[in-house]
C-alpha cells in the first residue's frame, strides 16, 4: 500500500524526460510488486528500457561512504522482507589542537595526514603518530527510520542511542488490540521504545485518520517529551554534538 505512488512518479518523470535513472530498493516481495506496477505504467518487458532499476536488498550494510553508512535491518509487519534503515556517521577521533601545538606540528597536509590516521615525519626528523594528537573515538550522529512495524522489542538494540528515531504510530493505546491485529504499534509503544533505548528525538508518522494529531502527540509526549508528529516536507537537522533541530 506504500508503493502505489511510485507508478505515478515514474510515469511523470518519464513524460517530462527528467529521469535518467530511478533506483528502487526493497525486499523481495516489495520489488516483485513494484516490477508489476512498473509494467502497468510502461508496458510488459519495458522496465529495463526506461531507466528504472529494481534492487532487491537483504538485512545488512547497503552503502558505506567516507562520511556515513546506511544499514537495513529486519522489522516485523505482515510478512517477510520488511526493513527499517539506519543512517550513521562514521566514528571519528577528534584532532587535539592543543597537543598538536605543543608538539610543534605545522598547519596543512601534515595535520590532514594525522587526522586520516597516518604517521608523519616532521622537518626536524621526529615521527608523530596519530595517537599523539587524536582523542578517543566519538560515535557520529545516528538516524533510524522505521515504517510499518508490529513489535518494538526487536528494535531496542538497533535504535539504541539514536539521535533521531522516525517510526510509525498508527494507533492510540486505547486501541492497542486493533494495532496488534493489524501489525502496527501505538504512540505509547513508540514513545516507550524511544525512552528505553536512549533516543534523543522521536518523530511519529503513519497516524490513523481516526485520531486528532494533538491526541497522538499528547500520548507520546507524556512518556517521551521530545516528540514530534511528521508533516510533509518537514526538515530536521541531526548532529551528534547538539540537539536535533526542527528547521
């Protein structure tokens, strides 16, 4: 039910000739359904010819770059192949300027090499090791996104210490039985997860239209005050060194 818009998006981009390549990632079942949807839009057998690339994923690292990693983790919903995602900055060791100054290390490439973990030889012949000027490792910012999910128990270790957790909250606690029957969670359950896992900020999405937004927010904030309800085009800045900012 969350993939139908891809057909219209791909069709519009194709008509505008604005799509060089569209990469879509998902579990096996999701990719099968997206393929069927794209064949309706572009015609049987045409998906490879229109710049749409369908990529089946499994749990584990999906992308590792110089600044961050993207990891998929399994979640329980109504069937196999459902995933949440963690974006996490690389762990870094801070450069200690005071130590560098005391050792007479010049500005420029020498310092960059030390930050990169390489030893250097100074003009006076001294060898400086990265350990001489780098502090203890510091974990980078961590953002976890969870769509539809039936149980929060398996998520505690995964979202532990996240700076930002975005997760569904389809039901209020008064309808917890409905949530369980349909493979969803309540705002209360999401807030408890955030509190118990040491999350910094919580953003709720996928709310049922039967509830007022302020009621969902109130249920969550009673347990975890730093909670927002997501709106289209919301922007948040996630930094390890400070609070999450809603822009």
